[in-house]
C-alpha cells in the first residue's frame, strides 16, 4: 500500500464551513462587524470571508496565520 500524501491544503473543512456560514449570514443581512456584533451590517464579500476566517481561528480550525500589518 503506498504511503499517504501529506495534505497541502491551506484551509481545513471546519474553516470552509465557517466561512460558508458567514457568507450565508451576509446574504440574509444578519452578519455584523465588530465586537459582539454591535457594528454595522456587512455588505462586502471580502469582509464576510475575513469574519468567517476569524471565527474559524477562534474555534481552532486549520487556518493560516494573519499577515502582520
């Protein structure tokens, strides 16, 4: 039996599901930015993805580290 290849994917399944969930919430108009969702409604697709990835990181999912600004 051949050796199993190491996964080269950047993101895990859990993080993909979290981002998909954030995108659905954006479409419904329930995704909000800021601490505890007190900010404004999120309209930007990029912002929704960023929020989804941030939530995935908090859950401990496989997500690359944020780039230092």
